[in-house]
């Protein structure tokens, strides 16, 4: 059975692996019955936490999760979902405002077929919206019994601290969890995000411990690696001709050799690395098939030796993210030139 770890300082406990549902639905596996089988298998193996979002396949992921938890399974699952991104074609169906949060939560509750959400997360920052506006709306939802805890995803350390300050000074519910990107190839959160989370007693549930599939074992062969559909859609992160991605390929060859020496699959090495950081509560795994799930479950029982961890540090130094595109979020102060140049007009919301 999967280890159960404290969820920050809430008194709640969740499994050290969280089942991510991003790949359920048209975006990944469109077969609802297959998705339900994967969810049930994960629950039977001791996974007690499921993470999804309203934007995953435009709500279809939430619907599949809701079907899987029907028939008495809901009470034993720590259920997390997220809001922020645009759902559907209506540009007003997005954001971190009170108006949209109140609509979004009702849609998620309906799709998930539940009366409450255990962890409701702000999927990304929105600098144009006062964070107090967001926390005020979420606080009201806690008091209404529709959500239990507040979380954020891919927030910068200053925004995490700001959330704690707002909660203390203005009587809002406190954010108790952060969901950052974290893998051997994307270690930037080790600099500040993870230490700040520890300082404030936040649970940390990293996404993409396999670096978006780079550490699944399928990428190798240097620049001869074929151009995949994923690389065509997101070349900045996956096209091997991009220098930062070529650097990842070289590192993967070294990590694969290290995993083989340690008697592990690359998948187990990668997930175990994330789980071994003292700030991490639970790593999100996102299988598309039952075989993917089976290949990842055993990582929860792996403990890496100090020697293996030292060698990982030598390959990818602590705090290093090989490709900035894997950081998950870039603030408008970097993406919108007008915010760095006097006399120019800023684009609404920056370029996100």
C-alpha cells in the first residue's frame, strides 16, 4: 500500500502518490470506462488522492473522475481540482475573479458529482486580479461547505508569501498547499518555493515528476529522436532541435545509465527523487493507460541512496531548470515588453 503522509499542518493525510487525471478525456484517453478502470486500480493500490482541473479536456476529466467515485468511493478520496484557465469557447469563462470562481465551482461540483471539493486550487496566478479578491471568494466557499482547503499551483515564492499575509491580516482562509512543477530536469523550485512552503507549513504536491514524459524512458538517441506530435504542438518544450531540449536529451542518457546501475527503471528513479525531498507531500502521476499506472506505482516504495542522490546533483545541479519553458509560468514582467519599457502600452494581462 502507498505511504500516507501529513498534508501540511491540516491534520489530514494523503498518499505519497496522487493520481493526476489530466490525461482522462479527449486530451489523452477518451475511453471513459478505461479511465474509470485506471482510477479504481489506483484506489485499490492505496492511492487516496486524485487531482484534476476544469480545463482538462474542457471538464471531461472531472466527469470521468465523478463517474469513478460514484457508488460509495467518494468519502475515502481526497479530491482536488483547479480553476483559472478558460473552459470552452467563452472568454468570460476563466480567471481568478469572484464572479468566475462562484460559477466555476458549481460546474466542477456538478461534473464531479459531489457536494464538496477537498482541495480547490488556483491553477495559475493572475496579476490583474487582486489576490484578496480571490481569497475572499474562496473563503466564502469554505464557509458554505463547498470546499475544504485552498491551494495554489505554480505560484512564485513572493505570491505564496503574499497569500499568507493576506489571510492573516484580512481574515481570509489560508492557502495550505502549493502544486509546483518539480522533476530532476526542472529543479528551480528548490531555490525558494520549497523552502518557503516548509517555512509556512504548506503541503507540496508537485506536478510532472517525469518532466512531461521526458523521464519516461521514451526519449533517447540525441538529435535523432523523431519529432513527435507533442513536439509539433509545444516545440519550446519538446522539439529536440531546440538547444535546451537537446541538453535534456544528453542528461537523460546519463540518468538512464545511473538508473540501470542502481537497479531501477528511469521512471522509478525520477519519481523517487521528487518524493525524497523533505518538503514534498505527494507526487502527481498522470497515467494515460493502465500500463502507465503500473509502471509508476512501485516508485512510492523506492528510497534512493545518498550516493545516487549525489550523482543526480552532479548531472543536474540543485536549483537548475534545464529549459525555462518547463517552469510552467512566466510572469508578465518577463513576457510583456511594455512592463519593462517606459512610454509603451502594456497589453491587457500580459502575454500568457
